[in-house]
């Protein structure tokens, strides 16, 4: 009988156009299929927080009843510093309109708001609760959990001030709650795209290989 593997992720497991092109067949989730002969169930959504993915988890675990592995890549959308919360739609649209009329000043206002307000879509308490819920649902389904840590290049801080501390906080909570279920991996800067966050094709290949090394003895 083939093993069953469920993947839930934000955009980091998807193909993309910007800031650089990445084909679907170059993504780590696709490349992992080359290493493991298994039944695959994948749900990936651009801009998804851990809360968004948790809301879908029950459906996808049920779709792959008896899953052997649950692989999660999420957290950066939760923690990235924001100028506005998801509920502040009117304010976001107003600044976007202002920026169209006065691009330079609008961008400056946006950056100042982001640095000053330091809003995250998911606060630390909710993130911890979400991680616990993922762990519990995996245990309930007798699936092994593997969570890919929140990633970023050394230049990411220059692009998004404050992100280094946020990534450290996110991974700290993941270590506390998941232990060995948090994947241990480090990435060289050249594996990241120019945004300092998304992986190039070589980064995806490296990640797929490392995931395979982690799970192969338990397949």
C-alpha cells in the first residue's frame, strides 16, 4: 500500500511569476514527488496564514484518511510587519489611492506606518494556539507532523525592517511546541529570490531533498 502525504502551505510551495519565475514542476512539493512514491494531497494558498490553513486542515486530512505525514509550511504571512490589519480595508484603499496620486509620499507614509504600527495578521498567542491545534489533529489522525521553519535571507531585513526578529519569534514558538517535528534546515542566501523570502528553483530542490532525508526512514 502506498503511503499518503498531506501538504498544507502558503504560496511558498506554489509556482510564481514575481519577483522571479518558478514553474510548478520546480516547486519543492512537486520535486518531492520525484523522491517518494506516495499518494499526495496538497492545499496551498497564496497569502494564507496558519489560521487560514488550520480552518482547512480537517477537510484535507479527511480527504487522505490514514495519512502518514502532514507537512506544513506557514508562518511568514502571520508574522510579517504590516501597516494595516486585514480588517482595515478602508484605510488600505485610501492610502492606495493617495499613493497613485503621490507615489513617493504614499510609499513613505506606508513604510512609516509599517515600522510604527508593527501589526501582524496573527498575534503570537493565536499562532501558538494554531500550532498546538495542528499538532493535536495530526496526533488524532496518527499522522507524523513536519513543519518547515519560517525562512528569510540575510538581506530580508533591509527589504522588510523588523522581519528578522519576527522570524526568530515564530521559530521560537515552533521549537517550543513541536520539538523534533520542526525541521532543522538552513539556506544559503543564493537560494532565495530577490525579495529575500521566496525560494529559487535551486532552493526548492534543496528543500525537497532535505524533506526526503527527514521522512524517508519513516515511509
